[in-house]
């Protein structure tokens, strides 16, 4: 491991960069050049990008430098470099969704979250890799190949925001836009030792709507939780193109350190659909000991609908995948050679699903969501491991030899929280015996993103960030 040094500006936080820009010690132009070089390294090493926009990033950095010199930055992240997942529209960039079926033509307009980041002055370095249409919690695709974990290039970084996670871990930008339909921010954050949050559904506007429906969230990823906060603040707000946000307004982010002393916290140890690796369980127990030592009141809880939630999630997810592929014509007429084999398999699982079956799953999801709302009303937070297993060999959907059939089997700590739409943050908890990062998941009631981030901030202040050398 290499400790962060003052000379390594690719490891500076957004706040550190803003301070350096304000004093004139650094310029967004200088920082962007360093970040672009690191992005090229992340691409060469991990295959983290689908494109790197040197000209666009340099132009944005020059404009930011002029604003800082005039004393008029647009936001706390003005001039801070970052990336956008290749599943979100950026005006002038082609978008592929990791698929050969995509026309890969330039987008006409920014998605709402990208527009907000652009207005805030973030320097967009490039687009990061995703599996085909973001369908799985790994990052490999027919179009771009395998993305690898910078901690160990033989391993997966997770997914579907795996390119963003690899870029963040390597310092190829500070702020990274991901999406999370079943763990796609939190799983790669856990596997690469960074932070990320799946916000309360609707906090960050999304347009066009996801084929996977109202389990799909857009959110930030970064090395540090304070950068996650800054990015989320810039992206949050109402956009009339996103009808699913609803008419109500979520509380404004107001994050403060939130020590757990006296807080009643639920401890979730048993995920649906699979066991927890001993190494993960041991690290989680060590985390719980720290919370107890800080005065938290911990009570073990059972997940509502534990025996049903896997079936609810997978049926709805597979229907979304079928709808996405169906946009390219009759599925039976598509060339299987152009499509991820696993994606083709799951859409066949729901070929005979009736409208009544689908509505029944939607209603059972609503009942589960209500039960989760009641649970998070009784407890200030829920704690769990972020992922039940450690990173495994890249290019596989499940750990080789595990006997598992689908990635949902090892993602049981993440996908239920997409069904229920609560905010959930993944924060690193240090390195295990094999030198790989571990992660803690912090879950709060819907709308209480500030509280989740406050507890995550308290946790991360106890140790310095870790990243691969």
C-alpha cells in the first residue's frame, strides 16, 4: 500500500482541490492533465473506460480555471474531475450501454444528473464501463470486454458500475457517476475499497426512465464519503422530466458527523439466497464491536419477506431485462452471438410470465417496501456487510466452483434495498487477510440520506482511505 502524499494530486479530495484552486496553488488545468493521464492508466490496466474525452475535459478545465481566477466558481466541485457511467446520456458523447446492439451515436442532450454536474463545473473525463445494459453485478460486456479490479487484476471489480469503481480506486478523477438497480454502486464500491451511496429513490432525477423501473437509482461514487456528499448535493433536485420522482420534495442534504452513541441500530446478518463468507462475517463482527464501543445499541433483526424477496426481485429484474432487449425487435430474432449469454438466459425465464403474475410481484414488492419502512422507523439505521462474498475471478457471473446459478445469489445484502428504495451507503472498513478491501453497508429510512452520510462520515473519519498502489 502507498499512503497518499501531498504530491499526488490525483488523490486529493474535492475540498482539497477547491482550496488549492482558491489559493492559486493548483489550477483545474493542471489537475485535469494529471487525471487524464491516470484515466489512460486505468484504461490500460483495468479496462475502465469506453471513451476518454481529452478535448472536452481540457476545455471544461480551462473554463473552470477562468472562473476560479475571477473568484466566481459555480460550486464546491467546480474544476473537480470525474467520470460518467456509460449508461447515462452526455451530450456529444456516444452511449453504448456495453452492448453491440447499441447504435453508439452521440447523445443529443445531457441526462438531468449530468446537466447538474456540468452546471456545477465538474470536469468530465470520460465514460466508464458497464455490463450489457447494466444487467449484472459484474463488469464485462460483449462490446468492451472484461473490466478488472485494480487491487488484483485477476479479480472482478463488481458491477454494474465497475468501470467507475476501478477509475475511482486508481485516482482517475475524484467524482464518479454510477447507477444502482440491485447493488450496482455498492457492490463495486465494496470490491474496490471506495465509498458510494444508493440515494433514496427520486433524490437524483433520471431521464429517460430505466427499463428496470423504480428499482434503478442514480448515485455518486468516490474514494471518500465527503466527495460522495458533494457530488450528491450537486445532482439532487426536482426535474419535471422524471415523473417517478413524484411531486414531493426530499429534505435538502445537510450532512453532519453523526456518532452512534445511544442510537438503536438493527444488525442484518442473514441475506436472502445465500450464505456469508467467513472472512466477511468476521470483518462485520469487528465493525459491530466498534459501534458497541462507541455506545450504539445493537439489535439483530431479520429481513422481512426473507423467503420471498429473492423471487420478487429476480422476476421484476428479468422482466426489465426482457423489455430492454425487446426494444431491438423480437427477442427470438436477435442474434445470440451479439448478446451476453447470461442476459439471454434470464429473459427466457420470464417468457411465460403473465400480466397477472407481474402485477402480483409488484404488489408483493409494495408490501415488502412497507415492511422495510416500518423497520427503518423502529431503528435509526440498519447495518450489514455490503456484499456476502469477497471479489472473485473476473469474467465469471458467480465464483467458479460455488454452485451458485446467478449473481443475485451473492448480492443478497444489496438488491432488497432497491426494492424498498431506502438510502444505503457502502463504506470501506480496511483490508482483510488477503490484502483485499472490506465494506460496511449503512441503511436509513427513506429521505434520511443526510443521516446515512453523517454516520458514514463518522465511520470513515476513524481511518484513512485505502487504495491500490
